């Protein structure tokens, strides 16, 4: 019997940077603890692979960030997914048996991939399982997703809980930050969000430094963003930057987050420590508060119970090309950007509902959303009021904790995956 016939593969399928750091990485770490898997155990029979799928939330750089974790024997970038479906063997040998696990993107991609490889299939359903007929098992985040299944498919479903509820447990093991009051700045990962978020948050930090001397700043780089990207959006390459006073910050060597510790210092002298390792859940969890754009950042901060202000400066609608879905993709095309970009942004804001993940999950206002022609001066003043009221901040943190539920979802999902493996292969 060929060696490949004796092997098996666990294939995690995902899309954007948020899903990678909050769902994929914790589950991968758990699977390596439960099973003998390559690459962490080079002599193992089974291996862990990552397949990235096309998605408007993706940046095309996710595979590089995942490679740094050294958790996957093989990683397939999203741009090669169609070729994988057409000819799997051209992308290396595939064991005859395995499990495909949906962890983000379009659920139909994992239906196709599991059928093409002849593997068993499990979907982590945050809100809904769209293809239960083609799933061997369904791991539901909560009763809502499970309750949407037709009666005939419910025996396949197990409620495992929210994978993000485990993030705070992982974060506790991280090295503590130096003493002081820390504020996190999260300008986003997409170019359109960075174009607005970088100059806005740099000036906000300058104003906060004047209002609250001693406040320290932390900026975790998204896995698909480089220091050069940040500097470019603070300078002449960004037409918005001229309207803000912070200027292009100067990189300086930092003693924090070694090796390669780096800080940015604004024209006014405000120092912002960069976190280049990803994910940055440990440092983030120690911040008193965060300023963030909309997106996966709000879900991560919520899971870590970090109080936040969610910012959408609508005076820059002309460059807010970060909406999701088909309309968002069309609005980013060069010929349609002027015709559809601004109308789409106006429509989305008028019919927006809640924007932050904790507010969407709760169906009510848990964290403040500041949408409008907001200014760094206004936001700095509001942050100062929040930081001056510890009881208010603690209440928001408690509210965020109550939304996530109890830890244990990662372990429960890993156990379901083990049940689908070939006999004798699970721990």
C-alpha cells in the first residue's frame, strides 16, 4: 500500500485575516495537541493543511501570514483555489482520506472541495448552515444556527459555542505590557480603510496626548499590512492625509515586542508602539480601550472584552470602497468607481443597522458607533471622558464578556473533527 494511502489530512478552509487569527489559528493549535500531525510532528501519519478561498474580505496576503505560524504542512493561496478544484494532484499528493473544515468564506467552496477530494465535511456555522445535505457534521455557534436547520438535518448538528470565546484564555498566557494606561489603535487591513484610518487615528493620538499625558498607544499591524503601508497612508500618496496634522511618523527602534521592535513617532512627538506579530491578542487584551474601524477588529476586541469606540468618518465617503458583497466588488472597478462607489456608501450608511460585531450579535448598542463627519478632536475628547470613568469602561467590558459565552468551543469542534477521521487516527 502506498504511503499516501495510509495518511490522512485535516484541511481547514478560510478566507480573510480576521477568520485566520480568531478561528483558524486557535483550532490548528488544538488539533496539534490532540493529534499527531505534520508539520509539528514530522513522523506523523496525518497532516494539517490550509486552503484559502476567494472572498471580497481577503487581501491576497493571508497565506504569508499563516505561513509564519508554522502550523500547516501545506498552504494554498486563494488565487489558486479554482485550479485546485480542477486538478488537485497538480498541487501535490493528497491522502485518500481526510476531513474538510469550513472556517470562513462561502460555504459552497467547502462543499465543492470535499466532494472533489472525496473527504468528509464539517461546517462551523456561525449564523446558518447553508448546505446541510452535504455536511457529515455541523458545528453550530449557538441555538440560533441549529434552530434554522430542517428537522431531518438536526441529528448532524452539535452546538459547540463561539470559537472567539476562547481568545481571552489564549491571551492570558502572553507577556504583560509595561505599566501604564494603554490605548489600542486599529486602522484596519484594507487599503480603503487604512487611507482614512491612519491619518485620522494619528492625529487623534496627538490630541489625546495633550489631554491625557502619560497615555500610551499600541497599534497592532493586521497580518496583511506592513509598516511601509502605514507610512504610505500617512504621507503624500494619500490625498486625505493633507487634511490632518500628524504628518508622516518616523520609525524608531523599540525595546518592546522584540525581535524587530518598532515604534512610530508623530511630528508632535506622540509615540505609538507597533505590534508586528500576529495575532496580537495578548497585548490587545491588556489595553484599557481601543479605537477601531468597522470589520473583524470589532469581533476580536469584543471577544477579548476590550471596550472600544467604532469610527466611521463619513466625510471621506469618496474613498470608502471597503463594502462587502457583489455591489462592493463592482463599486471598486475602475470604470464604475465614480458611478457606484459614493451612492453605495450613502445607501449602506442610510440602511446600515448596527456596524460593530458585538452590536450585531446583541441586537442593541453595546459599544458606541461614531458615524458621521467626526473629527479627531471630538473623538479624543470622548475617549478622555471614557478613560476618566473606570466604572463605565468596566460595565462595557462586562457586557462584551456576556455576549461571548463560556470558553470551550475550540475543543468541542476539534473533538467533532476527530470523530470524522479514519478509525484509529484520533487521539
